[in-house]
């Protein structure tokens, strides 16, 4: 008897072991992993440096609560703020919790309630972040949602300018909509958000849960643009597979989040922080970021070269090592066929095949993945 709630449409794979870019199941079948735990294992599975850091912390202590000062929290927070425009960090356990913290801080600081988000967005599945998500399928069946969220078309400056006024507490946006279809924001759109927030006294919040920690070839995806958000949220790639999230904010927001305003029993736990520190020590270097950017360009170029003449493909889009193959029709069956052929990929919306390889992926593995996609979809077809 299965004792789990059936909240996930699980694949017919039982993992036995994983290392680097590979997963091996119980039957011994090997898969090339271009899912990375959904943009989590940015250094691949069981990175030895991260694993050693986790073991060292396990040998010291596991948990003491946030009533204590811990040097590791300060070190990881310091490493994060040194690499972005933020000044303060709140640690939690997931992307949804990071976005919850951001929404609470925005309302607390501005003393306003209205929040603008965007259609196809995804920000989490708690009541607050579900309400912030601009997808009806996420809302369905749960009764009244948290109020005063407005969903506007993504990349539509005109609609945003019409909606914006001084009742808005914040605008929450993804630089690349991941779950919504690997849809990048335009520079004009992001700059318009920033300008309107400054004009009307609202906070500019960027959700970097999927795009942060090197995924796009920068430490954070917003750094590809001439913008500086008030709040940024992180999770996924921060802990190389251990549960950790973070909400970062500017200095002037500190007093709005004083003692008793927010908290998390397990937020900033030492085991996850040890993984995070080791992860950031590797990723936050210019040479590493350049390597990710070059691999992303190579992956995009290869996909266009190999699949560009296929009538079922609309475009390849994304940045760095978050890439989407947009198709004319639904991709669920195609993704299953690709998986059966030994490559793990994801959907993004109904019509997009999403690729999220480890940032440490080799060029040979990229070639192999593109060839497996071609072999599967050209020979099997996509319907």
C-alpha cells in the first residue's frame, strides 16, 4: 500500500544512485539528468566538495535554533550580499517560504496590500504564494484566495502602466518565467517595473528561486539588466539539494522585519548552510559564470542547428543553462519518450520542453542530450 498522498505525477523510475550529471535507477538503467532536481543540483549530484562540507558540519552539531548566533549564517549571508545589491538576508527552507517572507515584508514596510504579479507566473503553493501565482490551475479547488493580487500580461508595459498607482505595495516578477514556459523578460519590461515602483512607492521584488545561483551565467539573473530590486528571493540551487531558501532585501527594509515579525524554526539550519557555503564558494567566481554562459550559448546553438528545420518547433529560448524548446503542440508524450531514451527533461507549461542541466555539465553531455532529443523527436515525432 502506498502511504503517500498522490500529490505528484511520478515517473516510473526508482533512483539507486546519482553522481554528477547521471542518475542510475534500481534496474541499472543510466539517465543523463537535464532536470537537476528542478534547477536544484547546480553542481551536479553529490558534489564532493559540498559533501565534505556537509559531513564536517554533521560532526559538529545539527540544530540549536535561531536563538543562537551562528558564524555560518553570517558567512553565507555575507557571501550572498557581496554578490548582489542586497544588504540583509532572512533564511528559510524553500522558495515558497522565501516568497512568503517577501510578501510579508512588502506589506509591512509599505503598509499597503495590493501586489501585482503576472500571468503564467509561479511563486509557490502556500496560500500567499499560490495567490501570487498567475495560473488558474494552481488556484483551483482551494476556495477564496488571499486578496489584493492582480495578474497582468507578462512583458506588457502598457497594461502595467495602466494598473499602477500609489495603492500598490509591490510588483513581484520572475526574470525568466520557468514553470510558465521559459519566457524571458524584456529589458524594457523590467526597467518599467523599476521606474513605476520608484514613482509610486512600491517595492520591486524579483523571484530568483529558479534562475539564481548561477543558472543564467550570472550570480543572479537580474544582473543581466540595468536594474536593482528592493527584494530578491532564492532557494533551489542555493543548497545543492539540501532544503534552504533565502529572502534578501535592501538596508532600509531591516527595521520592518524586527524581532517577532517573522521566523522559521528550521530556517538557516547548519547542515543546509554548510552545503550553501560550499556551493557558493564554487559558483561565485567570474570564470565559473563565464563557463556557464558559454555552455548556455552552445546548448542553444546546438538545439537550433539540430532542430531548427523541424516544423513542430517554434523556437529555442532561455538564458544560460535554463533553456526551453517551444513546440506547436503539447509535449507530455514527447518528454516521456525522451526519458525512455535515457535523457531526463521537464515540461514548462503545456508546449515547452525545459532543459536544466547541472552547471557543471560537459560539452560532450550537451551533445549527447541534443542528439537524444533529435533521435527521439525526429524519429518518434511530437503530437
